[in-house]
């Protein structure tokens, strides 16, 4: 796959989209879609109840135009919540409300970097990171994670060049669900600080899944370890309301170009046509920013699926967050394995979409009866390979 052209990046994504749609058309309601994280059941009704209450009480001015950075009262609530979570003194104007984490990432990359800057990505990574960077004329340097999908700081150091201006990491990892611990983040911060002359490199911390830690594993914030950090958050993912597209950017209070960065982000919200989230979902963000989602059901599914797959001989990556489960394919050709599963009506995602080969990702979208049917098919095809 070429990282230098739109075609090279888009082709595998479009091929998978066709496979996904063809499988849904062929199997209809019998399809077991464990690809994109679209849960078929309600884990926590509270966000839906709050949204319904806000809509029922809404007055005309509650639905007014929002400034490009978002409503000030909403930004105050989000800043206060993140200040407690990150132990950093965020102010309201360090927060930029965005229509989801994808828009936040795109705006941050456009605002804070320019060609010929080089950006390091840790693979496996979210599928569209390289697409955004390539479209902006930025140079992508892919650095594989360790065998257990943790940060390989020595490999990052080896990939560093005089033109390197930033790193993008996900905490927790997506698609892996791995949580980077304090030691990893301290090592990364030390490396980046060694390269802080003449201009400190920026760390983009994608925390879209930070509120989906389904056990008691601590999930430290990269911003607490490295001052030159921009954090991306997704409220929609936290509440299983992905389609509501509600996210934010948080500029570290210790960032040397703090004021300039916020001004650039808000300006680029306008330039790119990315308005703030809808008025109603901003109110929802303010109402729920201090509410931890109930992940009891997700934890049960994670433990069950991991036990079932491991018992049947599959290698499942040890992880503690997200709705995802990352497992090894029986061979390096992950797309061939995923195609065989699709022939039987089971949809999962090949790791080649996440810029590495030989794995696949399951999104735990169903409860046990349907999930167990999918696991049966996955196990049978794995054994046949």
C-alpha cells in the first residue's frame, strides 16, 4: 500500500466497504456485523434519558447558532471535567468543541503542522490518520508498536528526523484497546523533550476511547507527562452515541503556543466548514461530562469473548479498553481470512486497514447468543486455515 497517494490509501478502505455492504445485502438480518462499533443493545440508558429530557425542555434560544469553538458554558464544564481527569488547569478557552473526534483530528493536523513536516504514527493505528496527513501534504512515518502493541520508544527514536514535528498516539490504543502506562508515556515524553530545540514537537493524544476502560486498569493521560500536547476526546464513543458526532480538542495549559494554537484551531473550524456540534449535543456534553458510563455489560462481553476464543486456540491480544478485541489471523493474509468469514455472514475488520497485517478486530456489538454464533464461525474458519 502506498502512503503517498490518495488512491493507495483509499483503495483498501473502499474494497472493505464493498465487502461490508455486499455481505449485509446478501445475509440481511442474519448478518453478524462486528466490524464498525455500532452496538445493537443499550449498555447505559442514562445518556439517552438526558438527551430526551434536554430535547423536551428546549426553547428556541437553546437551539441557536454556536460559536465555532462551542458555547462558553459548555466549554467551561468540559474544561473543569478534564482538569480533574488530567490534573491540569484547563481553562474554558483551552477547549474547542468539534463535530466528533474525526473532525477534531483533521482540524488539529491542519492547524498545527504544514508541509514538509513529518509526523510519526504508531501502527496499528486508526485507519484514517495517514489519509488526513497525506491529504495535507505532510509526510507520514509509520513506526510499528512492540509485539504486545506497546510503544517502542527505541524505534520511534530511530525514525526521528530533523523534519519530525509531531507524533500521533491513541490512548487507549485503537484498534488494540491497549492502555499505555505511565512508564511508556514518560519515556516518550523524555524522547520528545530531547528534540525540543528549536521548536518543541507536538503530541496529538487521541483519547476517543478514554472512557471505555472496562476494568480497573489506570489510563494515564499523555498530557500529564508531556506539556506540548493536544488531546482529542469523543463524547459520542463514551456514550455509545457515535452518530451524534460530539467531540472536542483540549490544548494543554502548559503548551508554549497555547493562545496561538487555540486561535488557529478555531479559525480552521471556520475554514474547513467544521461547525461546533449541534446545540443539543453540546448541552448533552455539558450535562454528562462528569458521568462515567456503565461498562458492566461491556466487561462481561469482553471477558466472555476472550475466554471463548482463547479456549478454541486463537491468540487474543491482552487489552483493557474499548469495545474492540484484537486477535491473530491464522496467516498473514488478514484480508483473505476476513473474506472467508464474510462468506458466512460474519463481518470483522482486517488489520491491514489499520496499517499492519496478520490480525483482525472484533467490535462487540451483540449480546452473548449472537456473539457466540459469530465466535463459532471465526473458530471454525481459523481451524480450517
